[in-house]
C-alpha cells in the first residue's frame, strides 16, 4: 500500500493527516488500518513507540465513532499523562476536516474536578490513565456503557507501572465492547494474561519486524570516548551549533539530574525530567522546553514516554539503553513530520558490541564520527 486512500481511510481524515506531513503509511499502519476498518475484531499488535501507532489505531477508531451520538464510544488507556495528552492532540488534528468528534484526556497527578467538569461536555472518546479512570468511574463522572472500542496503548508500560488490577477492573466492566485493540512493545507474561482473560481467542496478531520500526529519516551516529570525557564531548557538540535543540538520554535518575546541573553551569538552558519529579514540576519543565525557554531536555527512558516536541534536531544517548526498543523510542523523538534528525551515542570502546547489536536487530547503520580538535 502506498497511501492512506488505498488503506481505506476516509478522504476527510486523509486531508488532515497530509497537512500534518503524514503521507506514506508506516509498516504498522499499513498492516493494521485495513483490518480494523473492515470489521469489528480484537487485535494484538507488537510495535515500538515512535512507529506511528497513534494513527494506526486512531484513524480506525474515528471511523467507528458516530458524531451525532453525544456519548462516549471509544476508550484509550495509556500509561502516562504526556502520552495521553499527545494521543488526544493527534486525534483532534485528525478530525480537522470531519464532523466534530470530541476527545477528552484524563490523568492522575492533576486536580480531578476540572476533568469531571470537562466530561460533562459532549465527549466521544476518552483517553485515560487507568488509575484516574477508576477514580472517575467511582465518582460516576464518566459513563462507559456505550463504549464499543477500547484500546490499550503501551500495555507493557502500564503493567510495569503497576496498573494490572485497574486494567482488569476496567476491561471487566465494559458491557458493550465490540473491539479490543492491544498495542505493546513487548509481550511479557502479564500481557499474555490480559490477552487470555479479556481478548477473543480469534484475536488477530500482528508483530512488526524491529527492522521496519526505526524512522528512515534518522542518521545514527556514535562517538567513542572515555566515560570521564563524555561531558566535555557533549558540551563541544552543543556549542558547535547553538541553535540546535534536542533530548539527552540517561539510564538513571541520578545521572540525569547531575548532567542537567553540569550543562546549566555551562550556561546551556537545560533541565531534567525523571521519575522522582512531582507532576507539577514535570509540567513546568515540559512547558519551558516546548516554548523554547530550554534548549536541552535531559531525560530517563520511562520519564520520556509521550514526549512529542516538534523541531528537535537530535537526540544524544549519554548512556546507552539496555533494550533495543528503548533505542527506537529515544531516537524517535527527532526526525518528526518528515524532517531529518541525528541520533548520537556517546560510548566507551567496550560498548561498540552494543552498537553492532542495535544494527543487527533494528536493521540500521551507525556512522562513527570523530571528535573535533
């Protein structure tokens, strides 16, 4: 399939996504969209973040919504506030040229009353973190009796954040479900249990090859240096183009906090997001990064879930991730909307083996770059 028209997507949605710079379907979109448009079904899709999953499930979901019915018809569950907001924003953009389909994002870490108030307005799709949705259900602030389609996005992350009980409770309480679509980067036993308990035995299973999941517009690079030299190399790189903006990834909270302070000391507008931040602090950092008060965001892998900031020139792997899906997610923060971007790994000599592993499993090529004198 070469375009979204051929996948069966309605013209009014195709016009909107074209204006977003989305012209050619990704592998997951090409496989999933025609299946979900054709009939009601359960689906299990294994695909990484950054591979176009939101359009893969969002466009078929919009086809199943009747805008004339002022009731919640679609439910999307996801692990974090940022991802929920990002999904809701994307779906809103998809409907630019269609009848009004209203989407509301609800999540923990924020006051519940404004969310309850927002849900009193006509709402067709709810995007929610599991814990907050349970709270809203208990307060009778959301009516899910007419929901026909439920989507679990980044299901493995929801499990790793301790939401299994909430997911079981929510999925068991939906009486009118015709479609259950589960998207997950990995398939641990907990996910298999959810599939066995809540999805049809006839559920369609799709696994996108890891080699087809990495954005082709990303230039993958690595630079070898000693551990103690990484900070100097990073600063040198940032000073070589003072206008370039990006995300620097670390494996640990402590490293992220320390690195952000070190870059601040060099007068580079920087802040960090990591798991210990309170939501209000995290929101403040993300606002500053989006409005370009900050040039650099230092982040840990889990804290970076759902980050969607346009115009980022690069990502830097200050510490290599342990999992190849984390590398895909990290590098996918750049080269958005058809632009090119750089994914640079700062590594020590023994880590060259991990670079070769990423090349093999993800089907990408790294170019070694040398330090400038």
